[in-house]
């Protein structure tokens, strides 16, 4: 792992140091002094993360005589990455020149990441759960004006994680992280589709950071659920490497495909279940099942014999496409604005469509086997999600099968990134796919 981290840090634009291992929280001051010489620190935490790691971070700073402000501790039990908390933290950071040490997981890290960017300072993070890949990724996911948005901002300058602390975190956090990591399997297949069709070439360095060792990180979902320290550390490493890959490429392409488009759609719909916002990982986990099912559907198709002329003839002009998008998202102004922008960026004229489909058709005999080797079968993905304690049916996150089916029809329009759902759409298979999944005998049959 150490060589992989060293190689990753050579390509990362923001993160320059990482320590992961038992007892590493005690080395926080050591990292701070190395990365922020002569600077003052301030711990940012919530009530829970202050107890599990914040106090130890404070003790480390004290013992090393690092100057530091009183910690900023969010006390709201309903804390999530929402704009009002950005404003609270920024008001506090405006009154000091200290550099932040975020102590927590996704919410604390994203809030601290973005506010540090707003005040023009670097920050570091002490992770407390293996809950997502965003620790070491650029950008912060913040809800503003009712919409979940990604705001550009640098990743942490340094990162520390103790897998003992992460393994003891609430089980749903590691389950969410596991679901986020298993998404990299179909996301990789999506990148292969994009590469073959000339939409986005695979960057081998970023690919290897995510995919090498990925299956080993996913190998023991039941052990992760049981709080096994070694397997939690492996899960954490997989997530951190995904973040580094995104940072190195300055894009989420290495770690995000069709499955994340489901999550983004539900973010815009403010998906809640049992009175709580559904975690990113849990939404992505259901999206991973959807993406895997879509890929398996494509593997059954004889794309090597695809009637490209028929596909091109059926392809809509942009004016026709725009009318269709407006009809689909009528009454959803937020969705409509995004869909029009993203669909326009991805739209191709008939000549380019023909080139893409001919390239896919020619590559299919080889690509089909490569994709088959890349993915984890649908039933195994579902079982792994069950074993780790993550949702494995859409109803588990409050999405009815009818709503799930409708979301499928939105997905091709929700993001400009080329993914397997675009292969389905361009080949004219969408109605058949939806019927296969939600019709009689389908995996999510709508009664």
C-alpha cells in the first residue's frame, strides 16, 4: 500500500501527505507541523466526532505545542452538508487565521473543505469512518437552495485515519462506504464504453489507482459489518485511492458512472426515508444495482450485429430532443434546467452517432468479454450489499418500484458523462430494458 500511496501523492494536485494505521491520530500534530509550519490550528468537529477522535487530536496538538484556537463544534443533531452550516463555519473562520483540522466523515469534511476554500486556506482531515470516497477528492457536495450541488474546492492537504476508530463507527457508515466503493465496478465498465466509443479515453494511472486491489477491498462485506479492523482498513484504502484518482484527473470519471446518476437525480428530489436524508453511499448502492442490471442486459444483446442504420434513422434532431426533455421534466424546473444543459453537452448529430455505434459494433466481440470480466454479477452485488448492512432493494431507501422505473427514464438526460445507459439509449433499447427489469418476471416487477 505504501508504494501505491507514494505514487498517488506524486500525481495528486492537493493532498501531499497521508497516514493510515492504528494509533495514527496521535500523529496529527506531526503532520500539521510538517504541512502548516508556523500556522495556528482549529479543530472542526461535531459532538460525536469530538468524542471519538477530536479530544485525541487536541491532545496531540497540546503535546506538540501547536498553537490552536478553541475547537469549533457543530451541536445540531440534524447536521448535514447544507448551506446554513457553511455560513456558520465561515463566520467563525473569518474571525481567525487558523488552518482547520476537520475531524469527522463526509459532512464535516465537505463543510470544512469548502469553507477553507472560501477563506483561502488549506486544511487537513482526520477521518473517523470509512463512509465515502470524498475524503481525498476535490469538490464538496453541499445542499443549497434545496439542490445538492458539487462546489469546486481543493481536497485536504493532509489526511489521517485510524482504522480502529473507523471500525467502531456506526455500522451504517461503513455500509455506506462499501456501497460507494462497489460502485467503482460498473463505473469502470462505463469508462470502458466511453473509451471504445471515443467519448472519454481511459487514463491508465487513474484507472489503476481505483481498480487495482478493488476486489480485495470488497472481499469481506460481512467482516466490515462486524467491525473487523483489517477489512475496514482495506475498505478505507480503496475509498482513499478513488479520491486520489479523481484528484489526479480533476474529474470524478474514475469513480462515477450510471450508478451515480441515480444518486444525483434523487439528490435533486431531496430523497428522505424515515425522516432522514438518505446517505450518498446508500443511494449509489441502489444505483449500482441498476447499472449492473443494465450492463448485464447489454451483454445479452448481439451488438456485433447492431443495425446502425436503423439507430441513426430513429435518432432525434436536437429540436426534437429538447421538446422531449421538456415534456419529461414538465413541472420540475430544477430537473429541467439541468437536463437541458447536460443533454445538450452530450448530444451528437447523426454522423457522430453513426461513428460511435460503428466503433462499438466493431469492438464488441472483445469488449463484451472485457466488460463481463470487469463487473460483479448482479446477484452477488445484491448479496454483498445485504451482508454489509446496506440497502439492497429500492424500498430500503424509500423509493417505490414505480418511482425507480420512472427514474430510469430520466437518467440519460441527467448528466453529460457518457455511460452504459447512453449505449442503451443510442441503440434504442430503453423500452426493452425497462420492461425487462420492471415487467412481469423482472427483478423489480411492478405488480
